[in-house]
């Protein structure tokens, strides 16, 4: 079965360290420890993975992020990508056909993804049982180190 891992972007970006960097691949843009751990996990266990950005939507590793930004889901920021635009992008990139989605993020992504995925798609949240980012980081790092994928405890179908 074809699977897709969705990972959150992260606040710390390459431009925070190299302000004159210019456009970069999405895979190289995000530097927070949590994002880096999610990326290592996604690369270890999935053939296909994307980064979910509140400003740019679903980014494949080779997609270009033009410049620094600070936009977060769950805020009233005017540049947050609207649900209908996210859904259109999700379809355009061919993710609509993937039955199993795995999101390595917290609660704030639930409403975002529920507005995007379709009835036939299942989404799991393997980090949902961890209380706090420190524990999530440990779990991700341990899983990669031990080459043992995290259990996908909570399987949710989109509610119709």
C-alpha cells in the first residue's frame, strides 16, 4: 500500500542563520530540531514524504521555498493557506490517491488535515501519545536509531 508521511515545517529556517541565502529546496529550509528529527524519520521509513507549511502548503523535498516567513497554523495570520487551497494542492500533487497518511505533528494539524483528506483516506498520528516535544523528539530519534517504526496508535478516518 502506498503511504505518505507528512511532517511539520518548523519555525527555525536557513535564513535565520544565513539571511542572504535566497531560495532553497524545502528539504534544506527548515532547521528546528523537531523538524530535523521528523525528516530523518520520514526518510528512514517512507518512500514519499512532504512538509506541511502554513504559508506554502504541501511541499515536496525538492520544492523551492523562496524566502523566510513566520506563519503558523492555529493563528490568525493572513498568509495561512486556506483549506480549499490546501485541498486543491493536495489533489494536484497526487496525494488524493494515497490511502495511508502518517502525520508527525501535534493537535493543531488535525483540523487542517481533516479539511483536506478524503473519506477513503486513513490518517495516523504516531506521536499523539507523547506529552511534549521532548518526548516526541526522543521517540523519533530512537525509532530511527533502532530501525523500528513507531506504532500508529490512533487511526482516524476523515469524518464525513
